[in-house]
C-alpha cells in the first residue's frame, strides 16, 4: 500500500500540464469493441487501473486485447465471444464492467454479469439499464448476485429514463446499435462521454442521432465493422488541475483540454475569482486576487459535474465567507468533508447540502482517500495547507488520474510517494 506525502506550497503551481484521455469515455468505448469481429484501435487511452480491468474483462470473454501503455493505444479484436459473461473476478473490480451487458446483448443476445454493488458514493442501482433492456425485449433474471439477460430478438423501443443516467444511456446505446428497428432514448444523458461513444459507434457503422441532447435516436444495423478512434480529453482531470491552480493561486496551462466541455467549471471558477483563457497552446488558468465564496449545485451535464464537487469543496474551504454545495446526483458523496475537517476546514453537512465557512488556512494532517474524487480533493487541500499531509489509500486516486504526482511535480508541487 502506498501513500502520498504532500508539502503545502508557498507559491502557486506554474507551468504546463498535459491532460490525458478520458477514463469515463474509454470504458464504454472498450465495451463497444465487443460489437464487431474486426479489429478496433483506440488511441489516447489513459494507462489506468480501470482500463486494465476492462481489458481483462474483454479478454475473459474471448477478445484479443493489446494495451500499449507507452503509446496509450488499445487494440481489441473480439472475433468470437467465447462466453457472454463476466465472472466476479474480472467484473467485480469496477462498476463500469456492467457496460459490457448492452454490447453482449447486441452481439450475442445474452449476457451474464455480476450485479454491481453500491459504493462509497451511493447505492448506484442499475434499474434504468434493465428497464431499457426490457423495453427492447430482453428478459432478466437475477440469482446469486448475477444478472442474466436474454433476448432472442432484440428490438428497438421508446425508452424514457427517469433520470439522465450516464451508464444507462451508454448501455442502451450499446444494445440498440445492433437491435432491429429504431430505439429512442428520452431524458438521455448528454455528457461529452456519451457523444464520444456515439462518434466511435458511428465510425463502426452505427446510425445514431441526437447524442449531446436529451433525445437520442438509434436505428439498428445488421453489423458493425472495426474502427480507429481517439478518445476525448478527460474534462474531470482538466477540472481538477484547474482547481489546483485556483487553490494555490497559480498560473498553469492545460494542454489538450477542451474548453467547450468545461463550461460549468469555468463559470464557477470565474465566480470564485479565478480566470481562464483559451489560448492557442491550451487553456490558461490563473488566480491573482482572493478566492470568493460561491453556491453550487451538481447536475447532469451541462450542469456542474458531480465529479468536480469534492475538489470545489477544497477550494471553498479556504475562500473567505460562506459557500454552499448541494449534491443532487449521488446520495452519499460528501465523504471527503470529514477528511477536510481534519485539516482544519469548517464544513457542516445537512443531508444533500454542505455549508462551508472559509478558514484562513488549512494545516497538514493524516487523511484517507475514500474514493477517487475525494482523494483528488485531499491532494488539492494539501497543496494549500501549511506543512505536510499524508494521504493514504491512494489506489482510489490512481483509478482515475494518470501520474497525478508526476504531473503536479512538473508544476512545482512537492508530492512524493511512500510505502505505508
Ligand atoms: N441511477 C439509478 N438507476 C440506474 C442508474 C443510475 O438510480 O439504473 C442513479 C445513480 O444511483 C446516481 C445517478 O443515477 O444517483 C447518476 O448515475 P449515473 O448512472 O449517471 O452514473 P454512472 O454511469 O454510474 C458515471 C461516471 C461517474 C460519474 C457519473 C455521473 C463512469 C464509468 N462513471 O457513473 O464517474 O460520477 O456518471 O456523471 O462513467 C468518477 O469518475 O469518479 C465517477 C464516479
């Protein structure tokens, strides 16, 4: 087990940082590779543990997968699906493995996967995924923690999602591209990762319209072919570095970040008195004056992303005045608040809201990363705190950030990795 030891900075972060490919875009794209016998080549793939787990899952199903971590390219060929099932070993390691369900249903008419359990941030059911499959003619049976899906003739249908779930939208798209007829997803998620999946599927020969809006229409085709695709930059990694520049009073340039995907983050940073400029070389983020307190509410895209909520709580903890954060997407995503309190933050949680009274300064402490974004928030607080902070359970952080310590060091941070 490793931990990060971070020494608080006197001066802000400075320099350039390269943003990697998006974790949450690449996972459904890898699942989509199961939809064809041909070779698919996916570029700009971040070498993260979650990607390796998805690759292992595809291998266990009979696909040939090669992950060149240096070049950040994954090639997949699922010439045959040996078994349309993921065992606990391979699939139990991450929730996103359930995205293989839609692709397997589309390709083989059946799928068997472990029901993803709850996690630190909420119960995270998959009822909306299953409702979509059911409308498309699939039967589902749950036994011993496994979901078994079968569909003799998968057909299109009209599916209204009670909530614009990212995973349900992706899973239904994956099933619908090879189903008979037209599928319409209403109240669909509009996240950039959905459009990236749609772009890849279209390159494979799928017919999809309306991605990026709340109504997605998919017309099933007989078969799909191989394709080459470059994954979009990770907007949450970019947002995390932007917040790091903000909290330290730094001035950094993000290479390969997409401004259009970061509008809600940029707007909220501006309210905090943090400036952003889109330059030819990348996105410049800097702060000169004091941080201002703000109110924010997490929402499905294009609202403020729940995956940036923890990092903003760190920022609010040192912004003079009272800030309020309301989390509407996940029911239990304030685990970081308790850890931030150890560092001297003044935060009160009342159900889905957090009231943050900005303090003069934070102090280093021993804290624990409880989940991916909570861990990132702790690194940001540690950069702004006085003294050393030890962050344990950093495997959570490394599930979603490629070489975060290395990238921060390049920007002048003192962060090292030690054995626990
Ligand atoms: N929900 C249901 N039923 C469902 C599906 C979702 O009630 O069938 C609820 C969830 O419990 C949650 C809300 O709907 O309260 C949103 O869940 P959603 O399905 O949109 O999230 P997800 O697909 O499970 C993805 C990202 C998350 C990100 C959310 C929201 C991936 C692999 N994960 O999860 O990323 O927070 O969308 O934007 O794409 C992260 O990267 O740290 C992370 C947690």
